[in-house]
């Protein structure tokens, strides 16, 4: 329904004309605002949803975390608040939600917190996907040489999960080794990638 609207403001108008929007409609409008450059509006709508006693789900939180990481460090406190609410609602944390939390903390200037969240995911026996692994490598890269050992650990997991043919992930791995002070390993990986026609 909202996709037929000419712009995001029109979609918001249509949404506000609905007397009792359900969770699906809330998720749609929050997600649209997050995706189409209106992260503050997305947060505002999320707060309205909570005020209206609509219980958020994993989709809601993935959408709102997207809005927050698009705002960057200025939205860190809101991101922490959302993380706390996820705990309060005792949601089943899946790989998509963990990935959104990892990306949010990194984009908001807390790469160490990203690593902590990643470690929680592993402790909960949730297998990371390529997207999650790319996000955690970005966080590790931003920390530089002090995070090299963690980067090596992630590299082992990439090999274990057979993600080592994913070009985006390999580029992130190369960048991580370079930024963490091991350029020779970055060059070695690059040469392997070329040799394997990736």
C-alpha cells in the first residue's frame, strides 16, 4: 500500500489516516523511513508505536537499528536504549538482528561493543552469515593492530563456514589485515583471490 505513494511524506500521511495500525503496518512505515533517508522520522514513528502499546518484533528492531546506524554517533544513546528494549522484550535474537546490532554499534563509534555483541551471538550458537561477518570485520578494521588476533579468529571462522569465495567478504578480510598491521597477509589473500578467479 505505502509503496504506491509518490514520496515518503505521502506514505506517512496515508499511514496516519489509519485509525488502528497493526504491527505489520508499523513495521512497513518505520522500514520505509529508515530505507529512504528519513531515519529521524523512523525513530519518531517507533516511539509513537511504543506509546500506542504495540509490541515490536524482530522486524521492527532490524528497521529501527538501520535508522540509527544511518544517523551515526549522534544516535548512539538511542541505539543503546533500543538494545536494552530488545532484552526487555526477550526477543529471539536471530542472525539478522545480531548483524543489525553489530553494524549499529560500529557505525555509531563503538566497535568494541560490536565485537562484544558478535561474541554473544557465537556464545548463543548462532552461526554468522556473510553479512554479519563483513560487519564484524569492518569493526575490527577500525580498531587497528590491537584487534589483529580477533581478526585472525574471524578468518578461521570464514574458512570453517566456507565463506572464502565471497568477494565482498574477502575484500573486507584484506582490508582488515591491512588496517590491523599485517599487509603481507592482505597481499597473500589478494593473490589467492586472483589465482582462484574470484
